[in-house]
């Protein structure tokens, strides 16, 4: 009996086979990568959709065949073939949804799946109620089963390999795989059909006779609709899950950044105190179990505030970044370096040999920080005061170890800086006093505990007092007078020096105005300006406001700056000094001779006086070298039309020697220590007032000549 094929239905069956394969690839992705709670749902729904698709392709292929006799089908057997298709599809999806697919497992699964597909086909053929029964060509049957097994092997491998990813390349690979596998599955079906032999004169008995074209189209449309619905649902679900994964990943990245920001310093990238304390807690637990020791180093940079306030925050930040790199390079990868605020750092040095190991690390850090740091064209210099506490001898808790390292660091700073000290019990008293002193210092200004005492500057020849130096004193309510050597560095470190300097400036101007209103002869007040305040943008405005507030003639005010303050960055200091000169304020260079002054700058800076440091004056009668230095400074100053003031004069012999060398003014205990304003008024009236002359009192601006230099 000759069979005739409807090519349209054959094409429809092949299209269904391709769509089945593509849908199966998407379903394998959902089963293999979906959330665990949805895997069973996708496995069941996918098995039904894929099984219906394969069975539809098979049934459409059978309906595409036209024989001389109409075919009748046994419905239970036909539906049984559908059940086999669904079961086989579920098996395939479950196999490819696993984490691994070895070649042994793949081969066994391909054999089972291929047998299932072949079984579905031949079971469906058995559902045709025809007499005599259909016979088969054994060779073509074997070939059809081989095609089914081989196609299953390739399909399972592709399902597994192509289940991940949603890129354009992955989509094209799936389409190509669907075309190849659709043709392979169709090839298996039509090979099986070619193996069928219908006897001449055969006829159908019983069963259900169906209108083949309309049934094929109906089954095809149903299968296509089911497959498309399943495919769209799978793609949409994959899109939602991909979006959820992206959102989750983005949220994880944000949380990671927030966690990093919460535990690391934004400027240097080093861990912060929170991270350090957590890591230190872990190290304590580890050391307890292993009976090991470790060290905590508290590091504070010396002179950082001077650099930061003088050159600006950009220079300070650059210095901190470079310091953090050097500190990190000085330790091992298992150690921890943290920035805990400002110019303060903490180090955790693991598994060291107690004091010897801590001292070696501290010395290494000191050597690294001794090298100059670069900022733009400037060479910045700093050092470190380091305190060391050891576990377990100095504590067994996080706060205790860190506090003891801090106390040792403050002791090192008080001992002269650029050094390190190990903690000992006696430092606790020192640290508590320092903390109490800083708290009291913050209340000193609003509580009006500061006073200005004034030390007269005497004319060497006439003995007349024409100016006084304002010296800050702190009258503590419990401790009495606190030495400036103790509280001035503390004020600079704690950032209080700005407000204190401005108060000194205003109080000095107020007192000068009061003396002027009282009818005293000309009396100029000299105020000291700290390095941290000199280069602040508000410094010049503070001077103007003080003069305007008390209606004080600027020539009654003198600003004293240390040699290192001016010469540290002479080029930028010129602008500030020139502005003071334009106001009419006088400028003195204090402690002259203790630093390094460029004669080129000194010759052109708009200054009025040089003050010889007391270290030279004290030896002027006993040391030929000191005498030569004082003589050279006086000669240099006079050649530049500057006055010279000698500090720390304590004997008549020193004064007589200064007179012979040509010094202009002196101050010191030989005439008077710093005293209260009322005593200054008495001393001025006691001295012969004479007629005030203004020699060397007008600042001669040299900035124009300075700027003309190439």
C-alpha cells in the first residue's frame, strides 16, 4: 500500500519540532538556574509543554500520511504515547537541570531519552487499528532508534551547555541548535514512518476515524500556542529573575560600598577605628588560644597641624596619603594599619617578640617618616611620636590596649617628639592630667581666665620705654598660673590657637588704646602670632577688625613672627607682610639666628626689627663666638635699616656689651619681667619720656623690587 505525504503538514511538523527544541532550551535554563522553590513548577509545566510538543509533532507527521484507506485510532493507546512523551520530556529536563553532567551520565540519559522518544513513536503507530497489522523494516527501525538516541545525546548536551546566559550570542546559539535538533527529531520520525509497511488490501476496524487535515492543523495550532505560551512565560520569568539578580547584585555592591565606607577612611583608604577594633578583638582571641603576643602602636604626626594650617588642607591631605602608604609598606600583610582621625594612626603588629619586636617596628617607621614628603614643588618634613602597648602585659581588652598605647604616645610627644615609648603604669597619671588640661583649656577663653602681661622693651641708650611685648598667661582657677610651654602646644594640637591668637590681638589693641587715652607717651604693643594662624585667610581681616574696633593707629601695633614661620615659605609670606606694611603695622622677626634665613629674602622682606635669640645674648659676655654672631646680626640689620632687639638680658654686663655692639633695644629680667598693665604705666612715667622719634619705625616696602627678580 503506497503512502502519500502532505508537504504542508510535513513542514508544520518540522516547525513544531524546532519550536519544541527551542522551548526546551529555555525551559532547561529555568530548571537549571531558577529559584529552588520554582524549580518543580517549571519542571512539571515544562514536561507537559515539551511532551505535548513532541507528541504533536509526531501526530501531525502521522496525519500528514495519506493511505488508500482511512485510518482509525485507538484513543487509549494514542493518549498513552502522549504520556510517554511527557515523561520523557520531564526526564530530559531533570537531567540537564543538575549541577554536573558527566559523559557517562549523559550517555545513559541519551539512551533512555532516545528509547522513550522511539517508544512514543512506535506506541503511537500501534494505536492505528488496521488489519493486517503494520510491519517494519528492522534496519530502518534500528536507524530511527539510533537517530533518536544520537539526537537525544546532542539535545541533552546543548540543553546543559546553553542553559546559562542571555547574550545575543547565546540566543543565536539556541536558535541554531533548535533548527538542527528539530531536523534531527523530524528525521527520526520520518525514518520510523519509512520503516512502516502497510499490507495491500489492509483495512481499519474499530477505533476513531479523524479528519486528517483539520485535525493536524488543530493539533499544530494547539501545540504551537502551548509552546509559545510556555516560551514567553519562561522568557518573561527569566527577565524578571535576571532583573531581580541585577537588583540584588546592585544592592550587594551598594552594601559592600557602604560597609567599606563604614570601616575605612575615605582619604587614605586605610581601615578606620571600627575595623581596627574588630580586627584587634579577633587577634586577642587568637592570641589567647595560641599563647602569643602582639603590639599596638599609636602614631601621631609631629608638626602636622603647622603644615596643614600653614600650607592648607590640600597639603595636609597629600601628606596624610603619603604617610599612610609608607606606614603600610613598613609592615607585613597580616598586620593592620588604621587611620583613626586627623593625623593619628593605629597599628596592630601580630606575632612579635614583645618589646624587641615593637621597638624594631617603631624604629623602622621613624626612619621611613624622616624622609621628605613632596607636595607640588615643596618638600614637607614631619616625624612621629609613637606609643606602644603589648599584649598581654599591658592589657587584655581592646579599649585597654588602645588607651595604653595612646598614653605612651602622648608621653613620647611630651618628651620631645620624634621618638617612641612603651607604656608603663606611671603614664596613666600623665595622660589623665593632659586630658583634664585640654578640657580646662577649652573653657579658659569663655571663662576669661587668660591675661596679658607685658614686658617692656628698653632703649639701650636712653632707657626709654617705647614698646612692650604682650605675653599670654593662663590663670587656672585650681592650679594657678599654667606655664605657656605647657598649654601653648596643647592649644595648637587641639585647634584652639586660632581663637586664642585673635583674643590676644584684640586685647593688645584694646590695652594700647587705653594707654593712649590715659595720656601716656607713645607706647607700641607687640603681639606674637603663631605659625598656624599667620597663613590663615582670616588673619589679615582679624588685624583690621581689631584696629578698627578700638580706633587704634596701626603704628601702635607690632606683629612678632618667628624666623621659621616667615622663612618656611618666604615667597608666600611676602604677600601677607606687604599687606601688614600697607596698613602701617610693624613686623618683627623673633628668635633670629636660630633658623636658616636666606639673605636674598631677608634683604627684600618688608620687616622692621630683628630680635636676637636669648641663647646668643646669654653668652655674649663669655663667648667670643656668641659675641661675633651678635655683632654680625646687628651689622646686618642696620645695613638693612632695621632695628635690633636683644632678648633675655639678665645682667648689667650683658647690657653694656650690647651697648658697645650697637644694639637698639633690649628686654629681659635685668629691667623687668612681664608685668600687669598698671605696672607698665608706672614704669613709662618713671622713665624720662623725652621726645619720641620715628627712626626705623616705618616699614619700607620692598615687594616691588622682589617681584622684579627673574
